[in-house]
C-alpha cells in the first residue's frame, strides 16, 4: 500500500525528523514537502533528505499568501500523490495516533471498513508548563489535553482526513477533500470518522459553512485520534509567532490561540506506545553524518532565534503573559466568572 503524506512548512527544522520517522512507523511510504521562506535550515535538511529518496521537497508555488491551498492544488499534479493509494494531508505538529490493530494506517483503514475517506478528530495538547525547548520528541513531552469530547465549549471539533485514491475529488482542502456539489447521490464517497461511523450528512456535503471542517467529537476516536501539539514549549511558541509585528501599532498581544489550546484538564499518554520505535528510528536517521549535522544546525538556529526574540521587550512581555495565562479556556473562564466561581 502506497501512502503519501503532504505538508507545508516554514521554519520547522528541529521537528522535521520526528514527524517523518513517526509517519513512517504508521506506514507512510512517501512524503511531499512544500517549504517557503525558511531561515532555520529546514530547506537544507529537506534537500538532503530528498537526495536520499526519503522525501520529495518543492518550493511552495504560492505567489501570494495562500501558501497551503496553492501547494495542495499543485500536489494533485505530482505523481507522488496521484499514484498513491492514500493521501494524508497534515501539519508537522499533528500526529495521527492509531488505536486499532497494530497502530498503523493500514490497520485504521481495515478497522474503518476500507472507506474512501477517514476524518480523524483533533485533540489539542497543552503546553503543560514546559517553558524551555529541548531536542526531544514532541510526543514524549506533552500529555495533557482537553476533554476529548469538548473543546472550548464546542462539541464539534476540527478534523484532518485520509483520502483514498478513488475519492471523487474536486479539490483538496487542508482539513478535508471536496467533491462537486452536483455529484449524484449514489456516487458520493463512503466516508467515515475515526470510529468507522459514517460522517454526518451535513459535513459530507459541506452544507454548513460553520462546520465545513468539523463535526461532533463524541464517540469519534475509537480507532484513531489526531494529536495536535500546536503550542509545544513556550520557547518554541515564541519562535513560531515571530512575525515581526508583535507590538505593531501598540497593540497588545492576543493570547486567545494559546489559551484555547492550553486546557490541561485531561491526560492522554496512549501515543507513547510508539516512543521506543521512534527513538530507535530517529537515532538511525541522525547517524547519517550530513542529516545529523543539518538537524543539529536547525536546533541551534531555533535556540538562537529564541534568544534574539527574548532580547526584545515585546517578546519578553509575551513570554510572561503566556506563562501566567490561565489554563482554563476563555469561554469556560468567562462562564465561571459569570456564575461567581473562582478558578
């Protein structure tokens, strides 16, 4: 079975090898990376991996700012996608955690009844008080998360989707594929959630713009869930948010994104079943002198960027604001305050 993972990156150098090795453990056979405007050596590392046949690396074709959609449009023209049995579109901070069978994508497909698409539901993992960046697997550092059935007061949670080759594709979205509105009902795809259940009809036909990439999460994680480490360490989050305009026009930094994803009410350590094999495969990949050196260079540049940002007052304020921010999501905290409940 040929399974291709497609992703877009900018300055993800320290995290690339873990994501590639992890997905290979799941059964991913091919990788298509698009990169743009990298200053941390991501592109050099990807070029070295491409020279070894481990990935295919292309410059992002976007002319404007719509990097992901332009890349996904281009991806349909690449044989590494068109010849694949399944395509998996995800970001480098997203890890598919498969509970079924031997914990691989083929096992997920079998458990789900071999549909034409499988949408797995996000589970956002909190920062957990981890301030400093260290060069260790992300999946080993963060285990706290929100209630899997609820996120920020919403029972519907976003998904990412595995797509089979015969899906009646109109175009790929970042979270889900789309088919034509006029597609005959009998030709609509067999599409399941992470428990092998048919996805809700309104999601299937993209009838509700507010839920075009999400559906109720309750009961949707029997066979798989999608661990999303959007925050990682506080150091890495600062680097991720380096846009050069943190204090533009004297605006205060908006910590909503961080607070919404930093709910530590639950703990899920199930993904750690992959860790021994991940550590061994990472060590093997880093044993290649050039790959190891390029990874180490990306780590060094990541830390240097953190240090440079922390020399700026705006980023020091951001760091302190995030460090002290409540771990209760904004909506929940507002309700507690309205009810007179002290956090």
